[in-house]
């Protein structure tokens, strides 16, 4: 192997390792929320402060301590829920797909069908207001549940039509509530252990 090729290969190998490492370390997609474990330490600390301050208060009876603790934990759970809901609401992703249709025959319409963009996960959706296209479109289709959007392409006679479909996907509001309720239980089960 020539020295120049060897150096180029080494640079390529080094760059590949760096990029692969980045994928492993920074593997979270921009539309994904942080893992629930990233909330563990901050909320475990808050819970510990609450527990110690209530248990060390000599002016409260056991019943009063339990009532105060229960109220404080409910507030802490609500704080987490609010923070997590905002995180889900702040996440979105815009995807795009190109489509073209070419015909070499005059006198007929060639139908090249649809190309689709699918939601990155089942908890996300799109809607008409978040879908747009550039170039030619012979029809835009959005799933009734918002799980995908598609662009249709046809061409009449000789020629070519092409366009790009863009669709923005957000977390479904009902799914956010469902996910956050489950995550609250999971997080506080870890904290209470």
C-alpha cells in the first residue's frame, strides 16, 4: 500500500471511530426525550430533603408527619409531570421525501403512486398544518391517525414531474399524558427503593 493511501486510510479509520463513538455516546435522536434515569438523581435529592425535614421536625406528631410527607410527595410528582410534559411538547422532527415520475411515452398518464413519510415512533403524529411540499404534487395523503403522510406523483405525456414532501411530527397529546403517568410511577418506584 502506498504511503499516501495508507495515510488516507488511517484518517478514514480514525474519523470512522470518532463518528461511531459519537453515535454511541450521543445516540439519542433530537426528537427523543431524555431517559427517565436522568431524572433519578435530581428527584431523589429533592425527596431526601423533604423526608429529612419532615422526619426531623420535633413539633409534628407521627400522623402529621405522614400527612405532610404525602402532600410533599404529591407536589414533587406534579413538579416532575409538568417538567416532563414540557419536554415532550418541545420535541418534534421534520422529515422529507422526494418523489418523481418520468414518462417517455406521449398520449397517456403515467401514475407513479405515493411515497410516504412515517412517524419515527407510534407516539408521534403529523397533521395537515405541519405538511408542505415543494415542486410538483399530484396529491397529498395524510393518515387519519397522523401516523404517515404521502405525496403522489403522475406525469401526462412525455416529461418528468418531481417534488419534495415535508412533514413535521409531534408527540400525541393523549400519549404524552399516558407516557408521563407511567414514567412518574416508574421514577418514584426507583426513588422509594
